[in-house]
C-alpha cells in the first residue's frame, strides 16, 4: 500500500524525489498512530534543514510528534492547506497532505533511506512488537 | 481525629484483608533506619474552636481598626458576599482541574466565561484561564514574546511594578533574555524618546504597565507604534484591573498581562490572586496556561473542554510553553462572579467613583502647604505626592491616628525620596480623605 | 447497569446558558453607595484619549440571576464533597471548612502586603509557624513559602541549586529526571537553564542506582526524584542515590507531590534530600478549587539557606520582620510573600492534626493497599513492589476486549465516582493510577472496589457499554478534536 516511488525513514516520513526537489510527508502508519491531527507546524520557506533533525511538529489532541527530515537542504515550499485543514493528514497522508518541498543539498542522502518494501517490513515488525 | 472517617476496628479489619499483621508493615518499603521513631515536634492537635481562637489571636496582632491608603498593586475594593458564598460551594471549591469534561462542565463553562470577560475588558482576542499573579503573568508574557520573535532584548519601563520587575529578573537570569530598563518623564509616564532611541531589530518586547506604579495611565498607541516599528511586541501589564472600567483598553498591545485581584479578591497579605494573559488569536499557541474551548458532545449539545493542551507541560514536557500546572482557578472564578454581579453599569460606576475620589483627594492634598503633585500625567485611583519631609516621618504620625499613610517610594526609587503613593478607591470615604489631609498637615507642622 | 451501583443515582440538574445570554440592558447585581465627593467627567479629568466607552458585551444581570447561574452550573461538577476522587498524584482529600472560615477573618483576609511590619505581626507569625512545621515534617533546615504552586516550587528549588553550585564555581549543565516523573519536572529544568537527561526506571519501577553511578558526572547539577515515585513505590535506594550524587558534587531534589504517604512517617531530610517542594494543595488539604490556587513551599538543607528568595521572615525577641537584605538570594519568584491565604489554610490543617498527621498518612497507605488487594485479581499490576499511598494498575487485560483505561475511567463516572488518573505515569502503558487518600471510609472504598470489579466484568461481557460511557452525565463524550482544530475560546454575540 505504500507508494513505491517514495523512500521512507524509521521515524515514518516519506520523501518523493523530482529532480533536486524532494516532497516530504508523514506515512499512513504515522497518522494512524497519532490519531486525529489538529495542528501542523511547518518551517518558513528558505529555512535550512538537516537530515535526521526535526523541522516541524504534528499535533493530535493529546500528543505532539516532531517531524524529522529525511534529507538536508532548503525549504522551497510548504503546504499551506494544512493550516486550515490539518485533518487532511489523516485523510490523504501520501497525497494532498504533503508537508514541505525541499531543495536537497546532497542528492545521495536519499539512497540510504528505506524503499517501500523495506518500510512495509519495518512497520510489520513494529506492529508485532506492540501486540506482543 | 475528626477528619479521619475510620474507627480502629475498621482499620484492623482492612489491615487483615490486606494480609498484614501490623500497621508498621504498611511501611515495610521504607528502610528501617529512615522510619521516624519519635513523634513530630509540631503544635496541635487543635479542635475547631481552638483553631478559630488561634487565628483570631493572629488577626488581633494585625492592622484591625486602621484606615489604609495603600495600593501599589493590591487594592481594597468592595466585594459582594455573594461571591464568597458561591465560591464556597463544594462543587467549585473541592473539585480538581477539569480534565474529565463530562463531570466538570461547571468549572469549564465558568472558565469560558472568564476568558470572555477578560477579552472584553482588555480589547484582546484570547485570554488564558489564569496565571499565579500579575508578576508571573508579566514574566510569562515576556518569555512568550521571546518565543514569538526569537529576539533577546526586552525594554522594560521603570514605572512597571518593582516587584514584577524583580520576578522577571529572576526568571530571565538563566535564559538568553537581556532585560534593559528605561525611565520616565515629568508626567510620570514611560519616556517615549528613550524607548525610540533604544529600539533595534533585536528587541523582543517593549514592556509598560498602565496605570503604572505611580498610578499614571500610559500612552498605548504611541508605545505600540514604536514597538511594532522595529518588529517587537508591545506588552502591557495591568495591576489595577478596575481601571479598565473607564480607561482605554490596551487593544494595541500584543500581549496583556493582568492582575485580577481587584475583581473580588481580598488583599490577603499578598495572595492568592489571579494573573491573566490575553493576546491576539495568532499568538495563542505560544500562550502559556490553561484554556477552555467550546465544542459539542456526541449528541450535538454544547459543552466545554480544556483545549490546545499540547502547549502544556504534561504533554510537551521540556518543550512546553511554561512549567505552570496548578493555576489560580478559584480566584479566576471569584473574578468571574464578581464581574457578573457588577455588570457593565456597575463596573463603569465603580471605576468612575475611583476617578472622582482620586481627583478629590489630589485636590485636597494640594491645599496642604509645601505638598505638591509629583507627576502631571492622568491618574486613575493612585497618585504620587511630594512632601517637604520624609514619608516615613509623616507615616509615623499618621499611625498614631490609626491611619496607614502613603507608601514611601524611596524604597524602590532612590531618587524619589519624600514622595509617597496614595491610593483611594470607592471604599474610601470623603471623611477618611479629610482625616488623611488633616493628619498630614499636622505631621508637617510638628517641629523637627 | 449492575446492581452494584450503591452510590450513585440519577438526579435532575438544570440547564443553563452562558451568563452573556441572560443579559438585558439596565440590569445589575451590585450597587454602590452614592458618591460622597463631586462627580467628575473622566474624559475631561484624564483626557479623552485615555478614556473608553462602557465595556462592550459585558453582562447585565441581577443578583438572583448570578446566584442561580453559578449554583446551577456548579451542580455539573463532581467534587470531593460528593465522594471519592481517586486521582493519582493529586491527593484529593477532604478540605476542612474551618480553614475557609479562618482565611476569611477580618484582620487576616483584609491585610495589605505593604502595611507596616508592626501592624503585620499576626501574618508574619502565621508564616513563621508554618515554616517551622514544614521544616519539622520534612526534616529540613529552612523553608520559603513564596512559590505559588508545585511547579514554581520546583523552579525555586532548581534556582537554589544553581546558585549554590555557582557559588562553588560551576553551575553545571544538566538535570537528571526519571522517566516516571511529572511533566513539570523537565519543563522546569529548562527554565532554570538546564538540559534535561531522562533516566530509565529499572524493572521494579525504581531508579537504577548502579546505572546512576555511570550517569552522574561533573555536568550533572541534580537529580529530581519523586518519592514515593509516581508508581506509588518508595525508592528504597534513596540514600544510596543521594550518596552517589553528593560524591560527585551534585544535589538531590525531591518532588514532594507524594508527601501524603510520608508525613509523620519518614523525613526526606533524613534520607539525603537537599531540597524539596511541597504541594500544600495536596498534602496539606488546601482546596484544589478547580485548578488552584495552590502553594509550593520549598524546604532546604542549611547549605542552600543563604540563597532563598527574598524577603525572608525573621524573628527577634518575639518580634517578626521581613529581611530584604540577602546578598546571595536568587531573587524573588512571585510578588509579595506567597499565596498567604492558602498558607493560612495549610496552617489550620497542620494545627488540627498536630503530630497526629502520622495517622492520616497511615490511613492513606492503608486505603491504597486495601484497594490494591481487592482489585489485583481483575486488573493487571505491572509493578509488584509494595505500594504506599497510591496504586498503579494497567488496562492490559481489558485491552484485549478493546477497552482502555480512559473507557474504564469514564464508566466509573456512571458508578458515582470521579475517575482515577489515566495514562500516567508514562512508563505504564494504559495506566490506572488510583490514590484514595485518608479521607475515604471503609464503605466508600468498598463501593469503589465493587464499581471497579463490576466494570472489569462489563469490559469482558459488554465492552461496548464501557467504551461509550459515561451514560448518565449531562453531556456525553465531547468532541475534543474539533475544539482543538477550530478553537472557540470566547463567547461572541450571535455565536
């Protein structure tokens, strides 16, 4: 079910590349764990972000999750729709609810991320842990 | 012991049910050497009658029978007995923070009403449901301004309550904030030229109080313009909340930090009171403190819940907007009930009476030879007078006639010796004002 | 519904809108005496630019309407006066009414913080007497009553530690906080300028002393420990922990939120604590009032005394005074001298018990263990060490039927009780944290046990009933998601 044209992190972000621009969002697994998203905080356009570092937060009623960037680079665009309609993250995490577009400073960083199959296996393992 | 609802036989029965033989076994987890062997060396036990007797004794050691002209951040206003009667309903008094909304609708709706009243008074868009007091509200407002601007300089008027500034200094010491103070002019107002010269693009906030510590009203529009001109926020503290019944609200400010003691809370030797932070909607996620919001239940009925809780310490922990947990909910409720009783007309009338009494007292004081008004700016119910002798000496004489006179400003402002801050409210009678004027006149005539 | 519901019945409560919706121009609930000085035109006296019109939207209602409004909405609250309020870590005990009476006395409630000290001897004696009692109960050397609540007490405590370490040449960088701690601990450490390092509890739910030895170094300013901890377990290695810290120049801070288990039983000062705060609205019975006011006095060992907030109450020849001249002070954390009215109530409570507060602690621990024993066969007990004044279960067994701790808590409302604390401490997934306090008689404990057992049965046989609870309240479960997405934080006309 996870799009195969994306790469994934252990913190449950996805990134989809288009030239030097990567579009980043959180995965369906992540939105499910969070529950109803009520607020999203995103960086300013032009902000420099670093791979593995938090660049924003997603909030549900009683939890705050940081969003970790899969890659380093500069924020080229943010999804302004989420300001008024944070629920989009629950409805369409891999589509309309993308968070930011990043101009990557090092294109090779993407290669170290999981592909869809590896991510699928990773969360299957996680689900097994929590139900045990 | 009358507060403990178990007989010894019930205690033993419960102990047996647990499977223990002695009460000491309940504490087996505490290493033997730390279990207290001796009884505590503390006074008591006292019966209810003795407790009342004890505190009546303490009351007799205080200022009963004296007429006070003190204000300076704590005001004697009339409080309706209705407020205290309602506050003491067990449902308000003995309930916890309303986390379980279904059985806390009373507290939640009252908070929502409080938030509304505070917005109406201050001209701001949102208000929290209380901070500890005016001093910590102001401090939290400054910390909030730092988060919003990511800047470090804070320009604070010396006319802000000295104890508020002291609290701010304590909190700011271990942050990156740099607190700088600026002075006042002959009007007793914040020195706008000094602020204009001091601002730059690293200023997070310009902070004033109105009425300020000298009782003088500040000029919000000009202050806000200067602050906004350099991208800083304008923070306004209000220590005498009744002033908002007649004085221009700080609508131009970005954050208002208010002390609500004047709304139905007794002076009580300094607390508990109720601080408030009110601000613009766009800043709400950086505002500390609890918030109640309106919503609906699963059948579409109106109800209230605590909301935007992700700002708070129990969720965000080290990244919270503040460490505040317990606030001053019951004091905020007192203010809510008090303001509902007063209502639109009552508050206006009360504020008007304060202005009238102050104008009267000021004019009377000026008739005393050698006594003059220290600042020219507009005042609400407090004003500074300059005397030809030390305020301490005058007060010593006034005490002999059972009057607590002006507060000497030299303690906080070394350059303002011989100046005293006088406060009159709707509770001060014309006769009391005349006695004060006569008393000061007499004190000044005593040969040195 | 089970016949086990001995405590609760249904009763009618009245509907009531917002006060603003009852407003009608011209009504008022308070009148002032006629003005006895000449009236003034405020716009003329102050200048038109300083004056406003009447407050737009302010309510206009009569006295009876105000009384009914707040009485009606009050009945929508649960309260200690109704019954057991078993919120873990909150110590919801009986709030004696005489405390309310004495705090409102003429000559107590009426006193101004700036009145001369010679006219404040009663207030100052109250403060000093309470300081002495708290020092004796905690086994510490000095006390400040200035902090307004527990979180501000924590901040005061950490600022004292910082000032002390600074005087030794190095304030250090971080504060260690167990993963079972209250959220205020890490939030406070940050304001005091410290980085937070979380430390993991061991398999028993205690601090792992062996691992602590490796963690404490020259960068560590203090460890903040709650004892008994939030699992209700006494940290048995507490003095060893203190020694580890002291050996490396760090201090031990104790969060006294759970002091209700220890008053008269054991003293933190005796087991190595350097500084601690007390929540007077917990252990010393001052009313929670829907979320405050509280008071968070801080008790310290001698080495920290010079740094206490100013002013300090001093006594000389039976006369009391306020000492503002303390060169090493951390400064002031709150205007004036603390929440005096709350301190009065706490003193009234302490005087009522005297040394007998030991019995209160004992009854609190007895109640918690009695409930634990009666429920441990139906609810999962994740940590097995003996508990003190509170017990923490988990919803692991009920979870199998899709029922979680929040559902059980909400169902408890239908049985006439306030819920326990849910989902805290964080180290217990699906926690049910129950603190009955000493104020509950055996009958109330038994009814609570019956209710909890009945709900466990319902969770197995009719989980939907539990998951949709409460069924008997004025309003059902409220939509918190919309409240947070589209906040409505004030009333507006026509809303």
